[in-house]
């Protein structure tokens, strides 16, 4: 099912939660909506579901504008963050609830409930249908919530941060299972999350939102490696965001004592720019070593702190008034260090950087 929204707008009093959103979702694929708290992603999902009425705009399922239809008429199913299972009802009754509302014949209800529970790998015991949700783990309850959504065979599957209440190991495993299941059934799926890794690893398409607008839409690789705005570049991954200036000759950008050429935005000499690169794209030069890349930007500074963060060491390097984050496989033993970044990994955007770069200002894990 092709889903798209056109000029969608939603306000809460004077707060404009959605500002003329225009989006097309991958037909039969999984689109992740990603953004900080309050960016409008859940409001958008609830408008598509029919739980919120937009102030203006259209929501198309195929060629039909469903913006004025109630939720039960849209052919959607939603999985919530808190599972929303009825604790007094059995697993069977929870999953069968939607089928009964649809008037599905009784002999088909059990067959479809069992089929979908097998699909989500929850036919784990002979008495599973009679158990109550409280007898299950969090991961199992979320599988039941997913089964309840799928059993009605929706045209569109909507997921609102469905894994955020689970511990890390369960979350990792369920990501794979949800993605595999989505591909198997081929339902157009819209997945809201604040977890960057979840969005990048699971989605066919990622939508990055901020302050009620779409900042960028594309494949996970495009969003991560080719951000079109400073916000997207800063938001994804562990990122260095530096203040720079266009050089007097207008041919380079100066930043933290280094020079960047080839990416000078349209700005007057002396104009402010934002320079961005990922912590994992930089590396420390040991001793007097030269950069491996023939074309690299090199910063010099003092090592302030090093943290072990599991798969790498995160080095905090003070370069003038800037604090660089550098992820390396080994801990550096030097106090005065040089940081090399391949020039192609350095992105330059017009305008000064935002003032809320907590990671840079406060060197914490």
C-alpha cells in the first residue's frame, strides 16, 4: 500500500507540531521516522493512524484520502511502546480481539490466531493461548502486541517506539525479528523511534524530523554519509561540530587552526560556517607520523580524557576552544596529539553551529 501525506499541519494551541509535511512512504517497505523528543514524529504517526485529526492537509492510502476517516476505517494496526495488552484477558483473547470486532467467523479466528503466533514464534508451550500477558517477559509481550496487530491483516503497520522498554539484548534480537517479519508479510510499515541505530539498521528509508519539519529523507546510507543540513550531520552518530570561518581569499575555511578547501559554501570572506565530522572518521597520528590520506585535515591539541566505550576508545582532544571527539581502537599514550580527518569526511555548512552541542561542551560518555 502506497502511503503519502501532503501539506499536513497540526497545532497544539500556538505550538505548530507539524508544519506542512510532505512525505511518501516506501510501498511494502519499512520507513523509520527519527528525531529528538518533541520533533513531531509521534504526532505524525497518530495523524496517519487517525488518533489525531490534522488541522489541514491530506493523508493518502493509495488514491484514497483517509484524513477524515476514523481509525477503524483506515485498515491500519498500531503497536505501542507500552504493549497495551489487556492484563485480564488471555493471550488468545488479546490477539483475537481485532478479529472479533471485524466479525470474523469463529472457526477462522483460532486458525488465524495460531498462524500469527507461530509467525512471531510465540507458540512456545501447549498452554500459551490460555496464559495471561503478565506471565510473559517484556520481549514476549511485545511479540504478542505485534501478533495482535498483524492478525487483522492491516494495509499499513504503525509502530510507536515498540522496543524502547526492552533491555539492550532483547532489543537487538527483536530488531532482527521485526525486520524479517516485515519483509515476509510485505506490509507498508512506519516505525517511529528515537534510537539512531535502530532506524539506520532496520529501515529501507529514514525520515529525520526536527521542530515539526522534515530535515532530510533518504536511505540509511544517504542520511548518515551525505547529510544535507548541519542538523542532520550533528544529530546522527557521535559528531564533532566546530565553528569555522571563510578565509579572506574565499577559497578555504579555517577551523581550529586547520584549513579546509573544496567545500566553501556561499558566504562572504570572514562569514561563519559550521564544520562537521564523525568521531569514527578521525584518527590520532602517533609520534611524527604523516596522515595515511594524501588529502587530510590535521588538527593539533592536547588529550584531555579517554574513555573505553566497549568497542573503541573515545578520546577528548582540546584544540583551542574546541573539544574534538576521536574514536580509535587503541588508547593513546601521548599528551600532545594530532588528529587527522580525511577531507572527504569533513562537511561544511553555512551559518554558525547550534548552541546545544552537549557532547562537545561536556566531555561525558
